[in-house]
């Protein structure tokens, strides 16, 4: 199930593969993050089923690790749609937030 269905340029029905692979984020790391999201442990709730979740960098923990933008509808599906290193940027900007919220509606 590695094929993507595009929604306004964002992958759906799979994890964006390039970022997790480059950052050495494993499937187990993503599953653990998903479990935390399902229990309400998120760093930011942007509204519209869009969340920011921290993912630990190997050997360094979550504080200086990675951030992921996630679409999650309780009791339904969860999609990791965008990821970035904390060292590269702190968060998404307002324009990106609006775009993610619009895409999450699809």
C-alpha cells in the first residue's frame, strides 16, 4: 500500500516516504507517534483535523528532533503529510496552515 492518491499536491493513504527515509524515521517511530496522537498527545492542534507532532531524532529525543504535520480524524484515519527537522524551521507559516486545513477537508 505504498501508492499515493494526490489531494491538492499532498500524498494521501500513505506516509510521505522521502522525509522519513532521509531522516531515518522508522515505521515503528511513526506507529508510536500515531498512538500518541490518538491519545491526544500533540504539540499543536491547528483545527480542521490538522496537528503538529514531534518525532524523536535517534539518540537525541523529541526536543531537537523532527516535526510532522498530521491529518487525523478521531475514529477514522491518520496521515503524516509533511515533515521537517526542528533545526531547519520551528513550524509552518499561516499560508501553509490554511493549505493543510483545506487539504484535510478532502
